[in-house]
C-alpha cells in the first residue's frame, strides 16, 4: 500500500491504538499492517476491538470468532462488545445511522474501560499520552460519502468528507480529562491496493452479506450509482476524494477566521467542554456540554460586520465546539451580520437561553433535559 507511509502515521505521535476490526477485507488489512509495523511506527500498545451489532444471527457470531482468533494468533488483546440488534431496528431513523452511532459509542466504551491501556500513560510525558481508535475507512468509503452528501446537499463542513483525524467525535464521552480521537490512516488507499496487500500477505477475511444488500443507501451507492458515474466519467471517484481534501484545507482556514472573530466572545473558556448546571426543579446536577457567550461582545463583532452574512460561520464555529444546529438556525436578514440569537430555543438535545448578560448554549443527554432547562429559564424570566 504505497499510499500508507510510516512517516505519515508517525507524525501524529500516537503511542496506543485500539483497532476497530469487523473481520472484513479492509479492517483485516488494517490490523495486519499495524501489527507488522508497530515497532517502526513507534506503537507501544495495540488492541483489537470488535462490535457485534446483533443484526445477523449466524454470520455475526462467525465474524466475532474469526476476529478473536486473528487477535490471539498475533498476540494482541481482544475486546468484544455486543449490541442489542432488536433495539437498533426499533429505534427511529435510519438503521445504518443508528448502527454506526452505536458502534462508535461501543468503541468509545472499550477505549475508556480501565481494562484497556488506550488512555494510560506510557512513558509519563505529555507527548506520550496520545491514543486513538483506528478505523479502516479507505478511498472508496470517502468517494461514497462525498457522492451521498452532494446528492442530498451539504455545507462546507460536509464537503470535507471523512476526516483522517476526528477529536472528541463521540459527544457523550467528551470530558475535560480524556480526549477520544478517531484515526483513519487508509483514506488514500484504494480497495484494489487492499486486495493486493491481502493477497501478498496471504490474509483471510469474512464477507458480510449485508454489504451487498442495495436496500441500504450506501450499498446502492457502492454497487450501482458510483460505478455508473465512474463509467460515464472516468476518474470521478478520484475527483470526489480530491474535492474532500481541498474542502478540508479550506475549512481549516475558515475556522481560523471564525475563532479570531468569535473566540473572544466566550466568557468562560474553562466551562467547555464540560460544565455542571444545577437543575432548577431537581436537587441533582446535570452534566452537559456548554459554552457561555457575552452578549455585548458578540454584538460588537456583529455590528462591525453588519453588511456581511456571518450566520453560517457562527453556526460552523459552534459545530466545531460540539454544538451543532441546522443551516439557517441563526439567520435573520434584519440582524447585524445576519446572525440572530434566540432568547430561548431547543434543537434536539441542544438549548439556547439568554441569561442576564450572557447567552448559554448547552447540549444535554436527552431532548427532555434540554426542554426542561429552557422551560425553567422561561419561568424565571416570566416568559
């Protein structure tokens, strides 16, 4: 795999890696590559994690057993999490999305479990405290993601596609003293390269029959729509990956500008990413994601750019802080720089409330907690 060079991996300084291995071609190549090159990559600890979704009765058990045997044969610690497949099927929304979210949560639980060494200090220095959950997303996955986002519509953030590095990706596990990082080192590796690597190293893997079921959106893109696009426009897959790279670099510059403009309006940087807020109708405290914004300082920024439209930049800035809102949520043509801040509003688990001289923007564990927080503030203000 020419696209994967040791120096490109070493530059991130990861010392401990938890490899997410499903048993398929991609993840088996990932596991084998890191096991074989762990010394040259400077890796001090490796673990293999497998998530059993509970959606395939027989072959899922086969895959879990296969991955466990692979880990044991290479002397690597193995961690298994079994999910409630029936609950995933009965949850509102897309089964694909629900399964993906549940999988990342399971990987986070394994990573933060005391029985693993992912978040432990290896050598004791700050630089050595770097660990990551590693997934086997490759160039094909990137092209599929870009195709799907472009079809349904996306923003600059969405045009970045799948990022190689995602910090604090799973909001439920975001804490001041632990930072979960997702690392995807194979994003520039094609499936053809993975097949060649597997054959060269005589690797075996499992085929997930659900991956060929085109009733799932991504499978339809993978097996029908993207191949058709490639036939009609040779090189389209490569171009989709290129666009993602260009957008990612542009996004970094936009976020630097956003931080310059909006970073100074935060009144309490220490409160992010975790803060304790006392429930008004409950003696217990709720743990939430939260930032506080000084209204006057924000107003100064907006008035200074009153002829511009900063609403999307403000939304992206909040999203980068872990507080996502839909497009247009903060837009109002009558407001300076078109940025409107509601007095009180709820979007899913997120709440916005103007309290005194500040704007409190929070993410709770459930939508009910967010509604309760806003309702309490309304009552206190007589709204």
